[in-house]
C-alpha cells in the first residue's frame, strides 16, 4: 500500500503543512525549522530534555490507513521524532493492538499527537468502512472477485488522493479520480445533448459519437435509470453502463440482456441508495461494480489514541 502514495505528492505535503499550521498557528510558509516546533501548553509545562515513547493504539478494531504519512508529519515538529510502524496500511488492527510507536522529545511528541491521530483516524475510518462493504457484498455475490466496490467523487475537498488511497487500503476500487481521467455521461449531459441534437437521437448514437472522440484508454461511463434506456444504450459502445437507483429485479434483467450479447461488455455498475443492509442483495444480481458514496462522505473516524509508555 505504501507505494501507492510514496513519494508523497506536493498536494499531500501541502495538506499536511496546512494541518500543522492550523494547530500551531505560526508555522513559516513552506518551511520546516530545525528547532523543535512546540505548542503553548508544551512550551510552559514540559522540560525540553524529557524523552518519551508513545504508542498509537486501536481502541476499536479496524483497517489501518495513513501510517505512510507519519514521518512527514513528525518532521514538522522535531526531526528527532522517529516512528516505527507495527501494523502497516491495509492491515487489520484488533482492538487494543499497537499500530505504531513514536519516540523522541516528549514535548514535540505531545504537540504532534493530534495531527497524527487526525490523519490516521480519518483514513483508517474510510478503510474500515470500505472493508465492511466489501465483506457484506461477498455474502451475496455468486462469483469470486465480483462485484468491485467503488468509491465516487464525493470526497472532502483537498483530501481526494488520500481518501481514495484509504478506499484501496480497505479492499475497494477507485472510480475515476476526477473529471480529467474518465468520461461519464449522466442524465443532465444527456438532456443537454438531446436538446442540441433532437429527441430522436438515441443513447446508442450519442455514446458512439462520444466514444469516437476519446482516446482508447479513457473509460466511458453512461448512466441510465430505466430498463428502456438500458436497452437503447446497450449497443452504443460504453465501457460501463451505470444503473442508477434501479431495483434488484431491474438490475438482474440488465445483466441478462448484457450476458445475451456473449461479449462480457459493457460492465454494469449499480449506483444509488447502496447501504450495508442491501449491498448483498445488489451483489446477487450479478452486476460487476457497485459504487458507494458513503465510503468517503460518511465514514466515521476509527478510534485511535496515543498512550505514553515510558519517559527517560
């Protein structure tokens, strides 16, 4: 998992710096000082020569994500802070398990504690919720490896790269990263296209025209919300047809019609109203993918804490 975001991009480094800056308040622009960066409480209460080791402990079981950021975060506070990762990203931490240890000056460790836990808690929460959806879908899936559980663009502004990384840590699959690496024709796009070309223009014709203008490596999605639209669109050459807010019965019928083509394409993706309670039923329809906005916009933070274990 570490290789997926290492080396860290400038965007991720800027996000970390922002988090440190909003907590400490006066971090110089674009700089990491060689001298320790300490908060007000630490500066007036903790002896500068006091050393300590802190353990990051999982208060609840979950899938870990974000340990790849720890060294970068700690360097803002004191380059003498050193971390040891005991449970790496993508692995399960049982309740009470030690995820990582950080050793060095006690004051800097206390100053860095919340920012470290904020990143790890948020990303591990997404990874944990994703893993729950993946496991729940397997209960209904007839074929091993299907369906893929996908995220969406419903991400926290500025956090998309990290949140989608956390989805991968939980066993999920990334949808397009943004508007730049895929094409999705949704209902409003289709309404605009049909208005310009006339209502008689079929979904298949629209899809063929768009596909002809795209490089081969760019994925083309087409969203439909009725079986009539699906039949109309099926021969158009979309890579993925998104079945929006369809019932399980409708999804099963769409799978049958797609399979009758004997080509395995397009892939079919269920979307809209997906919950942990109904995802097994959706998976049982035979769709290839299920997209779930909740993975990123509704995941609770995993309960992680830091416990001091020694002073020297």
